[in-house]
């Protein structure tokens, strides 16, 4: 009797008894042909061995998970030409081998996974997911923890999907490279009919409006999920007894999110989405389901004088079980060490092939000055990107300047200050910004990059500023670098998507917009209309209509959403509805005209811009070509710029 580690493949023909009853001769002939001409050669070609057959099923053993996976894919590819449908389970585990047969839980788990699989599908255990080489052209879709007969603990189950040829090359592949060569989300199913939307009653009672905001998003984005462990970090509780210290715990939470987001091995939910659950009762399983996260981090921080105590827990969102819990007692100047250790433990727990030493190395000290760090935390708490609070923006700028005075080499402080200048120039928050603010912003972003060449925030701000100045090609390059450095930052992904729409990289724009929305399911409505705009540009009007219907559900009078949706309806031939949308737009934006819309250069200088203007003209019912004046344009010299889309 020999005990060893082995990869086990379990296969079974779906509905074999029914097929035999319908046509015994043909079914048996098809089965023998599949086993002799396809299954056995595929297993032997990958150094495997069939050790058990039972009618329409078989079990095979392999020395490695890679060989078992490759054999399973080859077998399922071959079965596409067969009238039979096969399902396969894969496991890597400890087995007993005796007289050519193989026994043990390693075999039992593979058989249970096979029984759970869909016809034509492959299910794998977490052990297989962790062990196979990363270069395989497959996508592991996490199904969750499933109970199986005679298996004491729930199994963490992954579906295996082969990456199709059209996603291995061309624009989709380029988009994958931009986000770390990981599979990107595909555009999904629809927003339901507005009158027929169903709320999650239990969660809605628990969290109020939070889940209502998520509802439309969940219906609009569907399809294959990310292959990576998804994690959400909830706002840490402030246990200092001083509400004024909340900025510190919020800042600590944000920085842990930022540190985690640098890992391509994780899918990290954005700060804007997790902070929607701040100061609300937390049913971890409901939060995980709402945010699409398999794991949740929650914790607390107590700051007293120069002492800091941080407690954190990593929780499996499917079961509510704590994976680990840690406490850290340090001096306040060691806050970055706490962040590094916390990040290292999370990554090491979720991604077995990332060593803790590698995890800790990513969290370099951004400043040697606790005072400068504290000033940046206060500024970030005062002003969040997208706010129209002019006084908060001015106060935040003053705090960033003080932080730079304390530590002139603090790259993030330069980047955040630069962002406020560009935001003010683009969105006219204070009403005082001039062209010089854009120049200051670009200079500040470049200074941040000089100080810290791998600072994703610096490239994100630079990309934003370059786009605001009309340099879309350079904006794309900066955006690509930001995404390479931080593949989990939705704002960087969305900024890159907007630049790609203007520059003609439409499929890449769709991929990045979809990933941004996956990472930030509670993002503001402009995420939805940029997504819809990218789909319109990629000539996918049906998908665009579903997304833009969601945008209108959340923000009925959003002008950008109305404009893009009108053109999408024209592409779909729904002219009456398009006209109604234009009528609604004129009520919201009376000064709208084709000439002002042309000035936005929403699609740059591409031919698509002309098609877009033509579609708008058709939506308004004008017989005029977009190349000529529209009746609403006569005498109207209005011009403008699309500041967000």
C-alpha cells in the first residue's frame, strides 16, 4: 500500500441511462468510440493512467495538476464533436495506491466535483486552482463553498473555462495586458424592465438604501466573474473615544486597500463601495454577496497619544467563518509597519504562492514624518474626488501644502495636491481656477513620479491632467502605467477607458470600464454612462442600451447618459424612444446643441464623432445631416467640454 499526492480526474457521461433507453446500440457505440479514440489517448498523452471504469464513467490519476487539467481540456474539446456530453471533476490530494487501484479522499472529492459539474463543464478544487501554472489559457471562476456527500468540510469549488481564441489576441488581449494579464469581465446581461425590478428584501431591511443602489448594477453586469480571490475591506471602527479621530481610522483603511490593490493575485473592491457600509450593522455574508467579495476584512483602531492599537479579522464571506484575527500594538510612527504586516497576512492567507516577505516589501514607507502623513489623512477626509464643496477643496489644498512643507519628498502629497488643481480646473469647483491650475497639476503629478517612480496615483493624476489638456495619446500611456502599477484601482481604469474612447481603442475601453465597475459596484452614475459610451463606440448598441437604462434608473436627468442613450436607440432603430430622450434632455439642458456637443470631442477626432453627431440629429427628428447646421444650432454659439465622459 502506497500513499502519495496525486491529481485525480473523474469523468461521467450525462444522461447515459436515458440515452441507452432511447437507442442502446448507438449510445454504446458512441461511448466506446469516445473512450477508445478520445479519452484514453488524451489521458495517456498527458502521462496519466485510467485506474477505474464503471459503465459511462472513469477515473484517472496524474502526477501533476497541470497534466490533469490539460487532459480534461483536451477531452472536453473532443466531446464537442460527440453526441454525448461529459462532465469532469479535478482534485489534487493525498491518495492510497494498491494493486493498481487508487483510494482516499483525493478520489472522493474529484468524484463529488464531477457530480456537481454542468454538462460539458469542468469543476476543480482549490488545490488544483493553486497548483496549476499561471500561463494556462483558462479562467477559474470561483463558485463558492459547496457541501458534498460524505465530505466533512465544504469544498471550495472553481469552474474551469477555456479562454476562447478571440480573447487571446487583438484588442481583448491588449486590454488584459493593461490589467496584469488577467481575464477581464465580459459585458453582461440586462437591466430588468424598470417596473419589474426585485429588491433583496432581507438585505434591504438590514442596510436601507445601500442595497437599493446596488440592485441595478447587479442586473446590468453579469457573465463570468474574475478568476481571483475578491476581497472587500470595510471601514475600520474608531475606538479612540474621540469622533475627531475618525479621519485616522478611515485613512488607515484606505491605505490598506491601496496596498492590497497592488497585487494582481487579488481582486480588491474599491474604497467608495466598501465605505457605503460605514456605520451600518454588518452581516458579513450579505456584504460579501452585495460586493461580489469572497472575503471581507473588518477591524478597529485605537489611537491614544503616541500609542496605536489595531485589530483586524479576515472573514470568509460565504460562511462567516474567521480565517484569522490579529492585533497590533505599536507607536504611532510605526503605522506603516502595521499596514505592511496586515497586508502581508491578508495576501499570504489568500494567495499561497505569494510569500509574506514579498507582501511586506510592497509597503514602503511613503514618508518618514508621522506629521506629514497625518496632514494628508486630514486632507483626504476633507475632500473626496467628485465633491463640489469648494471650501473643502481649498482647505484640503492648504493641508497638502503643509504636508509638503513638513516633508518635501512626500510623493503622495504632491500627487494629491496636483489632483485638486486639475479637478478645480476641469469641474470648476471653486470657480477661481485658471489654465495655470492645470499646469500646476501636471507639474505636481510629474514631481510625484520623479520622487516615487512606481506611484500609481502619480500616473493616474498625470493621465487625468493630460486628458483635460487634450493630449489623449499621452494620457493613455500614463493611464496604462497607472493600471500596471495598481490593477485594482477603478478610477484609473475608468480614466483609461475614457481616454481610449477618445483615441479609438474601443474594445479595450469596454474591458476596462467593465473591470472598473466590477471593482466599484457602488460607483457614481458616470461609471455607467462611460461604460455605455464605450459599448456604443464598440458598435454594441444592445449591450449599451442595457447599461444606459441602468444609468437612467439611477440618475434620470443625467445629460451625458441621455445623449448617449438617444444615439444608441437610433442605432437600434427605436426612433420614437430616441426622440423622447432628446425631449427630456432639452428639459434638463436647454442650451444643448449639436455644435456644443461637437465641441466636447467626446470621441476625439475620429469618424465615430461624426456618426455620433449624425445619430443625435436623427434622434431629434431633424432631416439635416450632422455635417450641416441643425435647426437648434442656428444662432447658438454655445460650446462646451465633456469634463467627465
